[in-house]
C-alpha cells in the first residue's frame, strides 16, 4: 500500500469514528439522555435510505409476532371496503300519466364478503333530480362527472335501455369516488328516501310485516352507505324493534334493540336513547334476561335529560311513528 492510499484509509477510519460518536454518550453526560441502543443506531441509518429500504429496516427490528401483526394489518388495509354499483336489469312501467323505465340498482360491498344483497329501483327522472341537486351544492366537484342526456325518441328500445343502464352505473361509480359527495345527505337520500317514506307509512298503518321487510332492507343499505355516521341507522333499527315487538317476536326485538343501543349509547341525549332503554328493560324482563344494568342506564340517562324540568316522555313507538311526517 503506497503512502497516499494509507493516508486515505486513515482518513476513512477517522470519519467512521466521528460518525459513530454521534450515537455514543459524551463524557460527563448522563447515559439516559444521550445513549442509544444498537437498534436505534440501525434505525438512524435507515433514514437516509429509500422508503423500501426503510421498511426493510423496520421489519428487521420487529419480533416475529410484531411482523405477523404488521402484515395482517397491511393485508386488511390493502382491501378497504368500497361499494360496487350494478344495474343488472330494467323494466318498463307506466302510471296514469306516462310510461317510463325503472332501473334496478344492486349495491355490493367489496373488500369483504357481502352476504346482504340489496337492491333499489329508480327511474331516470330520479337520477336527473339527483344530478341537478348535486350540481347546486358541489359545482366544482361535479365538473368532470358525466351524466347521460335525456333521450326523447327510441328510449324504450332494448338497445337504448342497455346503453342507459351502463351509463347510469358509471355515473354512480363516479359520484361514489368523490368523498364529499358520497358522504353528503343529498347522495344518501337518493338511495334511502323512497324506502324510508314507505316503511314509516306502513308502520303508522299497522302493516308491521311489510314494514319489517322494508326496514331490514333500509338497515342493510345504511350499513353499506353510512359507515362514517352509524348513528343514522338508529331510527330504522328502532322502527324494527317496534315491528318485531308488535308481531310478538320478542327475542328478535331484543336483539335488534341491543344493536341499536350499542350505536346510540355514546349519545345519551339522543331522542331515541331513553325510549329504547325503556323498551329493552321490558323485553329483557319478559325474556328472563338481565334488565338491572339497563335500568341503571335508564335512570342515569333520565336524570341527565330532565335536570329538574318537567319533560314529556314518549314511548319508542310514539317516537318512531313521528318520523318523516311532512
């Protein structure tokens, strides 16, 4: 080795020693403040590397259990729950004023097994109304969203209906891709409003069996559409409790009621909280289940709500039948 190479090697040794000293405690200082473990030193070396190398370093520092949990989380996060819209069929219908096409929309949750296949039916005019309303509230977000134009001639032909089905499916996909729109009341109401009106109308009319079928469908739809605001599922669930109770299916009424309670108990001021607890106490007593814990929640909630004021109390059924009275 010549003199120049030896000098360069010596400089490299000094440089390495200088860099390493950054991870060692300085003389006269507490080791708790300045010391670093070997793992911390390795992690520090990763900071200057690429993202992939940094992840590899993180994995190197993980225990087997931690690594298993990491990949389990990664696997789950790589498949988020999203919605898939399919318009699989259409039919021509008519009323005393006009003839029109009704499209059947199937809503499927992807990313996990979806055993609840639910569908709704909407006319082109329903889509058109949705589009106009969204344009008023989300003009900028809707700039690139394509809505199929109205056809006045040949709109009942098989070919035109098939094309329209595909266009409307793509339209729903485009809307769902925009978070502010898919979380908006306008968007959610498009999927739920007609069914909610029919369900509460049946409930008020004492058609509990039909109302049960409608509200079960509504809850399935809501669980797909409004995971970001699950408190909105409480009123239809409570309507189901009323239906099951009046149909004398106490066990089912209790099960649905407990589900509703898990959603609403974080909101003790909610108008359904006290009436639901009161109904659950009665159901639990009749079914031989624990009602004392429910009674305790009821007493606490009632005292918080009243606070020395005279407040008229309503039953769960009385609250439910008042929903959607226009």
